[in-house]
C-alpha cells in the first residue's frame, strides 16, 4: 500500500485500477447537505473514506480529482465533504479487487470506526457506509498496515485458507 501525504501529484504508475482510502480531517463541526442523503451533522475529527477507481486513468485520475481544490461539479457523496475537510493522507492499493467494502467492515469492526451517515459512498453496494469517523485516527501506521493485510487476504481468495 502506498501512503501519500496530501496534496500531492500522483505519478503515471498509478494510472491503473485500484482501491483507495482518503484520510480526512474536520477541525470544526459542520452541518452539511449531502445530495439525496439529506442534511447531516459532521463532528470535528478524523474520517476515512474508502473508494475504488476502475475507469480511465485509474487511481491517478480518481484520487487526483478528489485532491483538486477547484469548483468541480459534485458527483459523489465525498465531493460534499471535501469542500470542508482537509485531506491528510491518501492510501493507494493498485489491483483488480474492489476492496472498499471489506475495508469498511474491517475499520468498523476492528478499529471501531463510527458510521456518521448511512449510505455515504455506498450507493452501489449494500454496505452501511464507506465513510468512518474517529475523534482522532488511532495509530495511522497500524491501521494502514491492517488495510494492506486485508487486501492481501482478499487478493489470495478463498483457496488460500484451505490446507
């Protein structure tokens, strides 16, 4: 997994499909209207948004769009929050596996990430959310290593658990 301090310029080696985690920070609480999800209260603290990039340009294009500070058209739920949050780091995992759902479960169950907005970033799956909250992100290096372990396990597939 590649950790990149934000903002950054993403290299052409990231013009591939993959999954990503955006570590975001709100310094003050806000109420925010998030498209069709309605109005929600976001507490000050750290957030982790989980997504995937499958289209042209892969991770570089998708995450690069998230990093832009211009007046981009709001297309995804995360666009609403990015107008107010600071991006601390981006964690990138090239590969064909769609990891955002399994990562969201892992962060919620193992790292006690809280669901603030039901359905946030998860309109194309059955996950409760792809955005998790902590007052302060616990041990970012260990959390990132955990996501990498989950990704390796997912990439190995079910046959890797058979003897």
